[in-house]
C-alpha cells in the first residue's frame, strides 16, 4: 500500500490517501494506452523512441553552457579585464539563474502545457547567448549568463516532466538512463568543441555556437516534440493554489529525501566543474589542449554507468542502489581529500574523480524518478523543485569555490566531502 496525492475539483493538492493497488509507473506493452484516448496518445507513441534525443537536447543546455567555454575561460577572463579565479563567478551565475527560473516554469507548464513556456525559454536562451558573445566586461557577462540560464532552464524542467507524463508508455528509469546518455555526451564533447571553436574563431564564437544549438532545439520542439500534457490534465488554478502546491511538496519527505540528496550531489559535481580548470591545468599542469580529453573521460564514466541504471535498479531496488552509492561516494571523496592534501600524483586525483562521476550517472536518474513518481498531477511543479534544489545548491557551491580558490586542489576536494556528507545524512535519515 502506498500514499497517493489527489487534487480537488479546483486543482489543489489534498492530503495523500492510501491506495490498495500496486504503485506501477510503467505498464507492460499489453496494457499501454488503456484509459487514454488513442487519438491523443498516437503522436506520443510515434515519437517515444526519439524522446531521449529531443529531451536530451533540451536538458543539454546546462552542460553545454557550462562546459563548452571552460577551456577558453582564461582567454575570456583576460579579454574582460579579469582573472580565471574571478571568472568562475560566471559559472555560479548560470547556476543561480537555473535555480530561480525553474521555480517559475514548473507551475506554468502545469497550467499551459509543456510546449508554450518552452518556446519562450528556448528563445530567451538564444538571445542571451548572442548577448554573451558581445559582453564587454565581467559584470555584463555575469548578467547575460543569468539571462541565458533563465531561458535554458525551461529545457531541464520540461525534460523531467515529460518523462513523468509518458511513464505509462515507457519505464521512466530506463528512459532517464537513455536521457543521461545524451546529456552525458554534452559535457564529454563540449570542451573539445569549445576548445576548437576558441582556437579557430575566439572565445566569443562559443556563445554563437550555443545560440545556433538553441535554434536547432527550438525547431525540434516546434516540429517533432508532441504535447504530452492534454488540456483536461492542465491545472488552471489561482496563484494561492500554486503556493499551496509548493508548500505541500516542500514538506513531503518523499520529495525532499531524493531531492536534497540529488541537490547535495549536484553541489559536489558543480564544485568539480568550477574547480577542474584550475586543478587540472594550473595545479597538475595539464595543457589546455588536453583538458577536454580528461574532462571528457570523466563524462564518459557518467554515460557508461547510466546505461546500467535500469538493470541495477531492478536487481537491488532503487533505494538500496542509492544507499550503496552514497557510501561509495562519501568514501571516495574522503580519499580525494587525503590525496589532495598529500599532493598525490595526477592519476590518483583523476581516478577518484572518475569514480565520483561514474556514480553520478546512476544517482541522478534514479533519484529523479524517486522524487517524481508520486506527483503526477503536478509534475511540472515537482520538476521545478527538484531542479531548483540541484542548481540552488550548485550555485552556492560554485560561489564558495570562487571565493575559496587558493591555487591548490584542496577547496574542490573539501567541498566534495562536505556535499557528500550532507547527501548521506539526508538519505539515511528515515
């Protein structure tokens, strides 16, 4: 028996009530589509196999916007009259915009469907990317990066919400695993592409490439992605009801436990993203031309493990799988801290980081499904909360990393230990 949230005729969430049926979020092939109009689900069924590609492109706005310009950050900082350590605030600015924007997009997508708010968000991303390419100072770049994130975060919200919308057609854990495949390819390829573009046309051209990518994604949304939230399931409720939804979700441990766990893990990942240019290139002397190779290898670890998510979740159950991973991540972070303190060789540091990134390839999709599975009536709002926790904590981690940077690997390792400790404390609290 499980607890299922309901809605009143006005669309507000009520207290959960027990149900006696098995909580299934995936139906086997012979039962798909029952109780759902065939005409309505036909477009979704036709493109269900291409959903990972489309949703992956939308979700890739964040990793591309963050990772693509990392190899060119020293060049960008010099052009804007700053230094590399200070320029890390542009990464934190993106995290901040992602955290704030998702709070707004979630209820809008529950009210107006998935595609209408997406048009606005992707369009804003394109315009802000062009503005970033013309920034003349670091404060301008920070402002434009916030706008870029406010637009790009719409893709993050809609990707999680659509996975929940089509859970009756496809196993959400496996779909999230495929989504991680596409998302994981972005940080693996982004440094290569960013370094190449910067070498050929300068760092400003990187943001023009991002604008072109946004335009391609906008075309995919318009002509390929179906609307997965029909009119009869949209929640046209007053603003007070939206606040009530947020209040209920933020006090529901079924949302907070996986959400905060993922958020603190994101904080550790963003500490790595913010600190890796300094640690790899300045501390360990990795040439800028090779930075993308090592960064991409870690992303490959994330992709590789994400493809085993479905099978591992079936074998161990989702909760046991996360429990084991929390212990592994905490132990590995402590090892990274000790290795950094002792000045261990590069390959020891890289090995610790590779294990962390590989585990993230399982933690993120499984915890996303755990957080979303009970809240189908407000999937957009639930997705917004999940994304806000991830990027809010990530923004805080990025700001601390920028202020803490001391030319060694200790700030990154310390932040990872702190974040994984907090993640474990949340997860193991019953």
